[in-house]
C-alpha cells in the first residue's frame, strides 16, 4: 500500500555563521520555519529501490543514487518505488532536497520522533531540522535543535531561477566568526513584533550571495517595495528570498504584483511556521 508524504519548504528566518571547525564544517545559529508549500512524495514498498520525478521543477533532478531521497531510503533500509513531485526549485536555499530526504526518513521509520539524528545528519546539515517540520532553532553543524514558539507568518517566497552553489557562497564569506542570536528568542504576540525583532538579526550568507548573483539583490529590492512588507531576507545560501506581511491578503497581493512584473520568477504566497 502506498504512503504519501509532504516535504515542506524550509525557510531560514535568520542564519548566523558563528565559526568553523577544524574539519571544515561551519557552525551556525539559525531560526528555521516551514512553509505550507512543498514537494510531495509517494512511497510504494517493493523489492528494489527506484525513483521517478515529475512536477514543474523535475528537470535535472537525478533518479539514481545521486538523489538525496535515494540516499535517505538506503540509509533507512527502505526499498520500493518513490514518486517525487518536485514543486520546489532545487538549489534555491529552501531545503528542497533536504526536506525530501527528511520525509523519506520519516516514512521509513514510521514515526517522526524516531528518526535517528546521526542518520539524518549524515545526509546533510539541513536534514535533521527538516525532520521536525516546525519552527526550530538550529545550532552547531545542524545537530542542536530546539523548538521555538512563533506566530503564523504570512509570507511571499520568490526565486529568480538562478542556482547559487553553496560552496561558492561559503568561500566568499567575509567572516566566519560572527555573533550568534541572543540566547533567548522572545515570545512574539504578532507578526509585526516578530518581524521587528528579526530586523536586528542576519543572514550572513546574503552579502556574498548577492555579490555572486546580482539577481538575488534585485529580488530583495523588489520585495522591499511591495505594499505592507515588514521584512525582506534571503533564505539559506539563496537564491530564494522571502518577505513577511501582516496578513495573507497582503502576501497574495504582493505575489500578484511580483508575478506580473517578473513572470519568469517562481512566486508563492504562503504561511510560515
């Protein structure tokens, strides 16, 4: 019997690079939330592992052991056919592959809270937090996870269709020793309160990414000009950016505005948490 799973987009509201270990891994302090838009997967158990990929962003996604979904299934000892409907742009800083892998691990073990941390971490720094699918503070190299209470955040996600290699972004990083977030994340009553606090935080990967990909800077500028925008920032290492709004009506209006001006960009109004 087939099992369906949802792999939501992962959004880094903040991403502070706080150090680098001797083995090269970067230390992070990031406030992560998840969208109500994402990929879908269908799992049909069988004797051998296989993957098919469909959807608007299926082009270029491998269907063999190079796919992180395949690696996750192997790591969990699951076999059968996986049908991946690829909605999220890959290489976009919103954890498409990591979220797909996390969904695979959740299905393979049967319960979200039973996914082994070491297995998830072996697949990538974003995979452990993607197994949570709720607002979480992620520290260390992705292994230190703390649940955080946040209000529902109306948002618009925009990707200009440019892939930014994560390694190149980290290589262009000016400093690897930056301050973390405050030890305590406040409790916010409103979206406006949350956005005001987030303005004092950072994504340390945003400056090097905009230098490597000027299109990202344009997206940020256009989002900042939308009506009622409370905060604009890049997610992860790019190239997807987001803006927060007081209401979903504002987010949908901004999506119409951006979409009309840039029909080739990927735009999704969504709710984050």
